[in-house]
């Protein structure tokens, strides 16, 4: 399969890149991951769950849910919501004229991808003139200790047989606030330590009964005071890691920083020609961060006006002259 532009990922920036590209008439393919969901997609799924619980659940039903809730039940709810968000994304992309393949992409060369699909573990090969990585980030536990208190990985919330009685979530932006709201809805006494008090998800968490503590300083300075010994379940979300480790980037010469984010120039192009990054997965640029829409416009401008590299094995007369060459 050949196409002009391939977008990898389910971050918000992936859909904005698809909007800009299809509006410009580019033949666009979007590879939507089946298992590796960006923090943005996870936040959308959690928002959907909590909002529906607030609207639809009666008091008696909430009491019943609290008595029957287990980590496995909450995990199934989150996975189902993520699947629904993926279907909604496919419908949105179909509506704007983009082609969609659900699966996991892996680089074979700077212009070729293999896409593994969940159906019979099949693989497809895609050749594209330009590839945009929009996989976003995920939240993981930082390597730095939280004061003197032990903490758990985010994934540990869905392990075990019973929900914790108390829960403290540190950081995590919208996904952290969404998880705090979800566990609070099921009767867990939950606190959220955050530096982002302006988020709509934080307001939703407060409506769900979460105790929100806004910090204006580093978490470490107040950790021992805020994370009391009685709250033994502390989940640390302070580290953001790019979803790039599965893409086989070393084979095409693309480097990432220590957190898996891409090194890009001012046009959002990596050191490999034709391979771009967009959104939160970009860790470095020579210019200040811009909105995903502006980044998408910059990438499209670079793709449209790229000057081909001269082939020195051909005579100068055979090299096509383009505008600005």
C-alpha cells in the first residue's frame, strides 16, 4: 500500500494532523494503535466513564457498584471505554476522507512500515513519502522517590483483589485526575496532588468527591507532609514518557531523549528526512512549543515545499528545477 502521508498514533495531534492534511488534498493514512493508548486518549475514555456514572447512576445503583467493585471490573470499564473511543476516532477519520488501519506500526525503513493487526496477527506493509509520529506520551512512575514514602506504579491500580480504602494520586495531568475521579466514584477516599488546577478534568474530579490539593512548588518539598502514613496507597504519575520504544526508530537513525521523546527541528522533522513528530511526543525543537494545529500546518508546508536533494550521479541538466531551487 502506497500513500503520500502516514500518521502513527492516537494522540490529539494525530487527528489535527489528519484534518489539516486531508483538507489540503493529501492522501492520508492513519495507523491507530490497538494497545498503546496515548495519555490524551486515556483521558477521553476516563472522562466518558465518569460523566456517564454521574448522569446515569442512581444512589442505590452507586451503592451496589461500590459493594461489587474490584480492580478487574474497573480495568474492564476502562478498556471498554478505550475501545469505544477508538471506534469514534475511526468514524471521525472516515468522515474527513482519511484511510484508517487499526494496528501497531513498526519502521522497516524511513519510508516503509509494517503494521501488525489483531486479526489473526496479520501484517501489512505500507510505503509512504512522509510519516508523522503522533503517538503522544504515557504517565509512569518517576525514578525519584516521593519523600520517604513508598509509591506504586499506575498499572498497580488495576491489580489485586480489592480496591484500596484510601488513595493518593500524585501528578498525572488529566489521566491522573480521571483515575482519581473513577476510584472516588466507587467509594475510595481519594486525594489528588496536582500543579494543574485549571484543567476541566480536575473540576470533574472535585465533583466526583476527590480532595484536590494544588501545589505551587515541587512535590518533594511537601511530600512527607501531604502523604501521611495512613495513606499507604500512593500512585506516582510525575513522569511523562513518549510512546516510541515500539517503533524501531534506531533502524532509521531517529534518536530520542532519555524520556523517549523525539528530537525535531523547527519544521518538526527528525534527523531522518520525511519522518516528523507532532504533539506531546516531541521533546525538543529550536522554537517554543506551538499548538498541534500550528505544528500540523508547519509539517504540511515542509512536505509541500520540500526541495528534492540533487542526485550527483546525474547531469545537472537532468535535475528538475523547482520553485526556490
